């Protein structure tokens, strides 16, 4: 049950002389203010001064805070809540993809696939015959008819001599044409790289599909985006985020070019969200954890910015580690506790060899904790999830008192024996709620998962029941940026729109989340994962004025209406960074 909150100003020192109260810069009145504090309190009004919240309570309490220069906003009963905090995304990739040849996640036949790419080739009048064409947002698992698996032959049908690389929207595979393979020196004799696979036909010839680390064979040949393009992509990403209501985010796999672009934008005063960055720690054959962590710290020293009042700044406080790939067809590159099914029965494959040995991972996490860095591990299968939990447990034994907030991202398959371990070892499951619904990629993987894993897939509500602190991360641009669809799916576990017709009903046996739990995952819990819960993530006096105004009350509408939510206003540090057109 919600409580009406009435809090006095946090920074006013009262005395017998009754000093006049400092006036607010902005006051929001007549609203439904969902604070997401420890009691899930609800208020009517919020007052902001110098970028921070100074009052949350009823309308009457704001009278003494309103001066001649105070901007008063009549909410007319609309809902106000903390700004969204996306705990795992790739915003620079999202911005760059807006500038590339885009298949837009659509279901395509091979002729349609070829025609869309041909249109991009024909429209490009600047690049020459040797320039790389990069195509993005290819929904590999939804090629039509169902079960279609592409090879480079599909790209040979595009009339061009240019090398072509097509990125699967999942980010774990690329399709390249023959010209690209020739430039990369990929032949039947090329060995699979560590943690990757060159897909081959029955005769052993490469098909053009490169999975996981094999993508690097071609990626390294594609010229990086120019400084100008990166700068433009950063602005596009920030624009998309503030329209969605995102006020803080973690770039879960960054690079120096990305942070350089964000620093430029920040120096110009254009940073409209609190930016956190995770530096990759890879696992080559000659892996040296000390060197890897030293590089993370070097980039932290170069790019992290000091706090500047309520102004958004850059933080580099996280290390990203990949423990496996993805469970979904056709890759099946997630590490499993039990083997994938074949022909209706358990088969022989447990997925790839873990990318880190257990000893390497434990050593790395122990040293990250000593350096004060949060580990953020990609783990899709229950085998890699268990490996991550075991490593966190080992780290806790060495650093029992350290404030380290380790995250395991995705957690799409989790063995029930490990549900309670998240709370026990203080591991944060960072989940993409929108995946927790029936879909083409899940349906395509049903047989390989087997009946038990399929019933327990995407265990959002189950992990919450066992005490895990759930954090939301969109993984954009793996999917379209739609935080409100994700919140709806967290509650309903059902597809939306045309997908609901194709794939009806709820996914699995997971109970899902209550809307209040889903909101906490994308606000205060995500703030906790970034070590910023003391200053943001809820609407309380003393915290940054990071808030959003919505066109509907999420706690009063039907769950099926959540996905239609529109953000009317986004405020970061007391500054309005987005306002919808009236």
C-alpha cells in the first residue's frame, strides 16, 4: 500500500529565528509522485534547487519555496518518477547504427534481404568499389521462411564488388561475402580462433557466417568510424535516450573512440545523461590479468571525470568480461550445465569451452575488487552463470568487506540450484525484460533447450522470489530502444502486437514481476549497480533531480497499456533535457 510522503527540506537548518527558506528553481505541483524510496511512498509535489531535490511532499508544503523566479509546473495529476537508469546497453553502437545501412530487425526473405542491401549500395555515391559496406540490425533468427540459414551466396546476389559485412542484431555473429573472406584470408584451412567459430558447409568450406570471436577476423579490417561520425553518433544516442526517459546508463562494452566522443560532448555541455563505461577485459591465449586490469585503470585515469555538482559526468568504474555467447539457434554458444538436446534427447554438446578458466576468472575478480572496479560479466547459459557465481563467491572470501557490486548480465538460462546464490554472494542479475516473451528466436531454440530449460527460460520473477536484486539493461541496439515495452513484458511475459498473434500466451512458468518491482529494477536497483544509489534512483531530498513525467500512471493502468507510455519531460540534474511537443 502506497503512503503519502511529506518530507521537509533536507538542507535547511531551522532555528528559533525562523530564517527564510531558499526558494526553489523548479516546483512540480498536483502530481502523482512515485518516489521509489524504501517505502514506495507517493507524494503530490517535488521542489528542485541547484540541481537537487529539496522537497518531496504535499502541494501545501511548497508554498514557502516558491519565489518570483521559481518555475512552477502543474502536473495536472500526471505521474512523476525517477529517471530511467539502463544498467546494460551499447549506446554508441546504437547511435552508429542510425548512420549505417539498416535492416531494422525485420523478418526478410532472401530476395528482400538482397534488395534492401542493394538499395544501400545504389544510394551510396561517395564510397568506392573497395570501401566496406557495413549492414546492421539483421534479425538472423527471423529470416523467412522459418529456418532459413544464410550463407555468403545471399550476398553474392548483391550487385557490387565491395566487401560486405552484415551484423546480426544479437551481436554474436556476422555474415560476410566472398570478397570480405578473401580480404581476411579466410579459407577452409583457416582454424577457428579461440572462443569463436567459422561456420563451414559439408565440404569444409567457410559459409561466410562468423560466430563470436571469429567476427574479429573481419572486424579488424573495417576502418573505424571517423571522429566526426563518432561525435554524431554520440549526439544521436543521447537524443534517443532522453526521449525514452533515460537519465543514467552503463555502456557495457566501450572503447577509447567512444569515450573520446563522449568527453568532447561533455566538455561542450551536451551530456544529457550520467554516463558510465565498462572497459573490456578479453581472454586471449596469453591472458594476463594484471596487464588487463592495468589497462582498465589507465583508461579510467584518462576519461573519468570528477563530480561537478548535479551536472552529468563520465565514470569509468566497470570491467566487462564475456564468459560465453548466446543459447539461441543457430549458434548455441552459451555454456550449459547439461548438454543441449539433439533429436529430442540430451546430446553431446555443452556449448563452447568457457572463455575464461575458473582459476583465471577468480583471480581476475579478486584483483578487480582490490582495484575498486566492478566486474560486469556476460553469461547467457547456466554453466557460465554458475562459473560467474563461483568466481564472485571466491572474490567475497578474499575481500569480505569491500563494496564491490558484481553483475552477471543476461542470465537467460539459470539452473534452479543457483537461484538463491545471487543474494548469497551479492551478485546482480542484469536482465533484458523484453526477452521474457514468446518469440521466433526462443521458439527456434525450444528443441535444443529441452523441456525443463525451456519452461524456466528468462527467470526474472524466479530470481526475484529467491531474493536477487534485479537490475534492468536493455542491451540496445540488440533490440530497439523501448524501455516501456520491456517493463510491460516483465509483468505480462507476453508478446505484443503482431508477435502476440504469431506467438500467443505467456512464456514459461516464471511468474514475472509486479510493476513496482520492474520500476525498481530500472531505477534504484540500477543506480545501486552503478554505485550511485546515494545520489540518484529515487526521488528524495538531497538526491539529484533526475526525474521524468509520464502521460499515464503505471500503477493504475492495465499491464497491457504500459508499452504505450510516452515520456513528456526528462530532467537531469534539475535541467530539462527533453520536453515532448504539445
